[in-house]
C-alpha cells in the first residue's frame, strides 16, 4: 500500500457536517484530514435551502459575506398547498433579523465550505473511498479504502464519519439501524415565470405525507423536487420519476407556474436518513455526524442546517477527546448525550406531525385554516421551512386553532 498519511482526526465525507467539523477542529489547531470519494466542485441532489440554524453556523465559519455577496435568493414568502388544492401564504411582517433562509445550489455551497475548511488548515484528499476500519490499539485505527484505483490506508486516533444518506462506511461499522426512510428527487428548470421571492410546498396525495416543492434560484431558474417515504413508495408501487413529472404536469398550480419552463439537466435522486433519535452516534474512536447519523428532518427532509450544527458539536467533542487522549466509546459518550439532547425532540415531534399529515383530510384542514389565519399560516410556515421545531405545531394554541377549523 502507499505511504499512510497520519492525522489526529480523519473526517470521512466532505458534505456540510464533515466540512463543518473539519473547519472548527482546524481552527482550534487540530491536524485534521478531510476525505471524500468525490472531487470538488461536485453536485448533490438537494432542495438547496439553507435555513436559520444553518446560516448561524455559516456565519461562525465566516461565510455569511460570501452568501450575501453572491446574490443568492432570500425568499420572502412561503406558499402551502393542500391535496385538494387550497392555498395559503405565509408572509411575515417585515422585521429585522427574520429570514426564510437562502436558496444556495449545493454545487456552490459545498465547494465554498470545502475551501473554507482548507483555508482554516484542514487537509483535503479527494477521490478517496473508505471501505472499512481496523482497530490497531486504543489510540490508533486504520481506515482502508481505495483512491485512483489503488488501495489506500490512513491512520488516525479519531474518525468523524459524515458519509451522508448512503452511509456505506457508517453502516459497515454497525452504527446504522436500518435503510434510509426517505427518498427525494430533484431537477432544475429554466425560464420560470413565477415569483422569485416565493417558496412553494405542495402536499401531493399520491406521495403523502411526502410533498413537492419549488424553490427559486434566481434568473428564472428553480429547484423542483418531490420527497416521499420509501415504505409508501413500495406499498403503492410508485415510480418516483413518474411522480416528479406528474407534479409538473398534473398539479394545476405547478403547471401554471412552469408552463414556459424547460428542464435543465437530469433529474437526480438521493436517499435521506431521518432516524437520528434511534442512532448510536459513536463507537470506539468514532463519532458519527450529519445525515449519516440520520439528521434529515422526518417531516421536511431538511438536513443542511442540522448537519452544519452537528459538525460543530462533533468538532468540540473531538477536541476534548484529543486533550484527554482517550477515544473509547465511554470517553466519547458526552457527544452522544449532546447529540440526542439537541436533535431527538425535533425528530420525535416531526415524526408525530408526519403521521398526522399522512391523512389527507388533516392536511386539507390545516391549509384551509392557515388561509384564513395569517398568524397560524406563519407558525406553520416556520415549522415546514425548519425555522421552528415541529413540536410547536403540537402546542395547545395551534391544536385549538386547528380544531376550530
């Protein structure tokens, strides 16, 4: 095998979670190696939306000026459409500091993140596919994989596994409880005639509690996608590419907005892990972060913000482990406590809300209530877009409004 680069920490996966972890560790003076099987810039199927929690981390990474300076769209209004065609709009009253977030294509976002981590001192090795881990002793593990068609071995004291929804490496370690629950398809369209400040969410009967979306990118480009649960797809015998096309052609609102639009590039799919509250996010010498740890929201599929947050949390705990020189699962357990304390309440309430919205009549009633009640619409919009926890939807005041019809 080739010479074995050694780093204090190796991060497997250069998505938002892995790069966030690498950046914060490198800034703290840690010798960190970031590896990814792709080469950058590289695209990833995604809704491209970055909400408030993700923006807060990006600001701490020094990327907010890059975002505002590149004219990425900051939508001002959210449209919510029910299965029976009712439409509600959630537009907040202008106030300083509020944002639905930004729509940033992953091709550009991930490249900027990687560049930022490298600038902070992280080393990047692209085109490396990690297959397995060998435990050498309590302070050293060896990652085994391939690069440029040749075997490669990398030794380190601590691994942060951030290998996304496929989780091939994390699954090999035995830390993934099951297959991804959610699958999403995304395509880009050009010549959109709709409002460039408007995000759209459509609950589609065929894929409920999944939904379709239209997110504007500017200059007439939009991200159009659908997200559905794998169990629903199997049970109903759905072809998701057909469902994506039907969302464009059979939904009256979508058809009207995209009547002059044309597809730009292929439609691509991505599995999403949503089981964070059921995951054990650590093992001896390993922390698991981001979507590999199931951080995609069970209700919305949103995962960029939680992944960026998780990477920062993992970096802090990695630094503590390095200071103490202990890397056993028992020594790394505080990371698991912090992980579950931060993300479990969101995932459990999102799963409850997802179950409720699997009933067509409930989704219809919710949107009709939102159409008559701007404050309720705004609360619902905050939850759907990831600004507020899904637990807020189950608050007594919101339940009362729903029951009043």
